[in-house]
C-alpha cells in the first residue's frame, strides 16, 4: 500500500463519525423520490434517474460539519508531506460517507466506475468476446472461453491461448481487470493482441475489431425423456430475451418437464426477473416491496403464459436476491419443486442514484416479500427437497447428483 492510498483510507475513517449526521439528513432527501430507482440486488435493477444539487438546500448540512471538513483539509495541505491529489481525496470522503452507514451494499461510484457498472449490469459491452483468467504459473491472462459470433471467434483465438501483449504493452502480472479494460473500448475501434499458443509454440499478432457483445447468461438443452434444462447465471437486461429463446426452444422440442437451474445465481436486474417470472407464473403477485415509510410497490403477472409441465428448480446457498424472488414465487404458487439447499437470504432492495457530476451512489431502500408475504432476508428459502451437492463426485467425473435427482423426480412425475 502506498502512502496516498493509506492516507485516503485513514481520512475516510476519521470522517465516518463526522458524517453520520450529514448521512442521515442526506438519506431522507434521497428517499423522497423512492419509486424511481427500484432494484433488488447489488447490481443495477430497474430504471435509474438522477438528482442534482438543486434538490438540496444549503441549510440541510450542519455548518459545523462543513467547517470541520475545511479545517481538516487546511491541516492536510499545510502539514502532509506527500503531494496531494484532490480528486482522490474527495473520492475518499464520498466513499467514507457511504461506509459510515454500516451497510455492506451502500457504495459510492466515481463517474468511471458508474459507467462500468451500467455496462456490466446490462450484460452488454464492447470488446472481442473472449473470457480470460490470470494464469498463476505464467503471470499472463489465459483464454478460457469464446463467445459465439464475436471477433475472437472469427479471428481464430482458441481456448488456452495466452495474451502476451495488448497494443504492444506486455501484460505480465497485470491485474486481470486492467487487461480487460485495455481490450475493451469504443465500438468499431481495433485492438492488437499478441497471442502465445502453447499447442504449437507460435506467437501470433492478431488485430480485432471491438464490437457489441451480449454476455450469455442463459444455457439450455434437452435431456433424455423430453426434459428441458435451463440454467440462468444472473439476471441482466439481456437475460429476458435469452430466457425467452431458451424456453421457446425446449417447448418446441416437445418438453414434458422442465429443470430450472438457479444455483450460484447472485441476482441482478429486478425488471428482468419479473419479466421471466411472467413467462412461468399464474395470475397474481410476483413480488412486492415496502420502504421505510411503509409504501408498498407490487409487481404482478397476468398468468397468460403459466408453465403447464412439471418443474424442478435447483437452488443453493449461492442463489440470492433476484433468483430468490423467482424461486420464492414458484414455491408460493406450488407450480414447481425446489431441490437443493437453502438459498442465501438477501431480501433487501438497493437503489442506484445518479448524481449530476456523473458519479452515483447505491443505498438499501426497502425489503421485498414473496407473494405470500414471506420476508426471506437473512433466512433464505428452504427447498422442498433438501439435497447437498456432492462435490467429490463432480470433481471425479462431473457427476451432478442434484441434477440427476431432479431428472429422476421429473421422470416419475411424467410417468
């Protein structure tokens, strides 16, 4: 840790107690337009609108707090031995304010971080369409997957290739996020990758065009016995169309039973999970939320596309937030059987609020409830059939005991 990072962290901590009063006052004003920023996970959920300084009166802030901040800044400028980066200092103050809430989901985003977050939660970015991980042996990123119909696929980049250079810069031992940041860029621009191919020992220089890439969040296939299988990795904006395609495909293959795999799904976009629920649930509530003022917001379903075949939903401790909304609704309506282990238990709603300088904040604003009124926060959803995942069997030969049990149960129901 360098001295500058140390100082920013230290100053943030010092200001936590000072900012408590300011935080409470600020929080009240931000919640005034609560229904505009609904979300239910640590990711962007729903429509996000902005606020600006005109929404606040100067009298809302304690003058003693402002004076103390100015006093601290004057002391820093006079005594601090290192050069002062005022932008870093300011970001540390804003982050410290959010941390003072004691809420693990409350966060401040710089303009750059806010743009990156919006892109990631939409499930869309501009790049080459390759997955990478940092290889701890070589210190270089290794290609672990290729998305179909992307520049990476067309250029012939292969799994297990190593990225040696990006636009001539050696990326040895760089953070993976920094490398992917160099590869991503504006649509239509190009990036040059120097690739090492272990299978042949070749060093290849490949120029790729950055294009719009939709992250695959849904996988599907048909299993024996006319059983459809759909796995949802997370709920992004692109997930709705991907799920609709998957469901239409398995239905078109004479599906007689469905396995919906939500294991390890951390949540995501509220509007996305509601739209997907509307493709499965009968008429009625999908979920509802209540804020600190007791105001309730309901999300419902018309029941026109209710699933009409037996369904098993796979869940585990990694199924959280938006995935618990879907699993909880399916359980409440009794249209499917939940199999696996108890879910994570994140039943609170966050809201992303854009500020007029391009930055943003995230705050917890309400609880959500299943159709029958269950608050699952810190409790989780208990499966109808409890079955621990056999990690040893999967490690040995990729035997998935939970999936196999789901297949057996559906075969019995179909018969």
